[in-house]
């Protein structure tokens, strides 16, 4: 037999790498000599760099960047073995965890560090970038990132505008002639499951702004600034950057990446599975095991990791088992997509704190139960 393990992380408690290691160990106990392959995956958020480096090899690079509140931070990204491809997470440079709860104010936050991380990769010879943009602390339309890459934004007096959310309303001119020349020869793929436009009630500020501190008192101010900024940028690049699906992702970073830099926006898990050449890895596989912290109707609707893996496996007739921390309404929609079942790690009533603290032990016990069920199924057959 041949098994493939392709889980996502359980955010804050168990990495995809740790899940794979546990599955390898438990499988070896129940099926000695079974061929296994571990391909930890992610959907563009936490763990994306780790997963791709594990699956494809390469090295971890550290870059000193400007954090979202202009504090010094160190961003880690991956350089793949070809020396030309980088994998990144925006959150490493401009993530919400860098901002203390009492300092959340997207008017003062910048995506400058994300641009600095990209610039460092370009200077190292990278010409293909895969970047996940989940977990951002910013709502600046990508003005910070573009500034770090050489764009210049000035006000009516010709003075440079501070590249923060609150600065967008002051932009009178956007000059992209100074963008790094390396960008012309660079292919950028954005890992993004968000389809929101840049503006309006379904846009960046209204939908994702509140978690970054965009309380009602400042929301309208930010929205007005975003709309004004989008028009200025549109006049400079000659195309609307606000309406395409995903423009509102990461506080408008999607608009800057796709609308200004010409990046391609792709579904998170599909982009990652394509990057690791998942179809090739499925050759000869009899069974797949995947999972995430919680599987429910949204996982099915938005094509989260287990669903993305299951669809690829279904196309090749491979059954898929999901090992999840918890299960919610609508998770059974997975069964309509492929031959599958779901096993939860939580084995009884317990607090979220306990479930997260004991995640490795709970995961191993659940994996053990799952392997025993597989053996029984084989005997019945």
C-alpha cells in the first residue's frame, strides 16, 4: 500500500509538519513496510512557507523589515532550490500579531515591510514569487508595499505621503516609473481565497477592517481614502484596480499586487498544490489523509485545505480521510465531493485551551483510531 499525508496546520497548536510526523509514526506501527509520503500543505496563511520548504526543499532567508507600526521586525521567507523562486507570507512582515491590541489603528499601519521583503528577494535574483497574503494588519491599499518597491506617492504640494492607511486620502499623484526594474521579469502569484472587491460594503475596509481596528468612527474615513487612492492609481496605470475579485484582500494589497504589479491571484490550496506538483505525487497512492483545525460548511464552500486535497484525490479515484480538530455544520458536504470520512481529535467534552494544549497527544490518539478503522475495513473487503 501507499499512503499520502497532506494536512494543514491546526492554528496555534499543531503545525502541518508535526501532523505529518505523527501520521508517519502511527502508520508505521499499524502497517509496517507501508510506503508513505508526507506533503504538509497550507492555504496561504500561517505555515505556508514551512510547508513548501518541507515539500520542495530550499533554504530559509531572514530579512530585516519595517513592521506594520514602523517597528523593526525580521521576516522569514523561503528560497527554493532553483535559486529563482521565493515563497512568502505577508504576515511575516506586516502581520496582525505584530500590533498590540491597544494600538490597533489601520490609519497608522503600513505594508512597507512586505515590499521590503519582496525587494530583498528580487535583489537576490528571485524571478518567481509565491506569496500568501492572509493575516495582514494593514488597510493601506498596498501603498506601503509599492513605496518599498520604488513607487512615489505625493500630495498636492509635491511632498511624499506617509505610506499608511490614513495617508491615502492625501495622495494627489502616483509615480510608478521608479519601480524596481527586476519586477518586469518577475512572475508573482498571490495565494488568496478572498474574492472581495476593494471598495464598498463588501470591500476591504468594511469586511476586514474591524479586526484590524477600523471601528465605525474611522471606517468611513478609511473608505473615503481608499476610494480616492484607487482613482489616483487608476489614472496612473490606466486600469481600474478596485473591482476584480481579490482586490480587497489584505487591506487592499490584492489591488496593488494584481492591479499595479500584474500578479495572478489564485485560490490558496490550489496554488500550493500546484507548486508542490501534487498530481505527480499521487501516482500509485491508495489512500490520502488530510485535515485542519476545524472542518465545516465554510471549508467546503471556500475550498479549504481538506477540500482542495480531496478534489485532487477524487479525480484519481483515491479515498480521502480527514483528521480534524473539530467538526461543524455543513462538513458533510465533503462526502458529496469524494469517497471520504472525517475523524475528530477531540475525544470528549473539553475546553478550547485544553484541546490546543494537548493537540499533539489528541492528534496521535485520533490517528491511531483511524488506522485501526482502516485495518478493519481491509479485513471486511
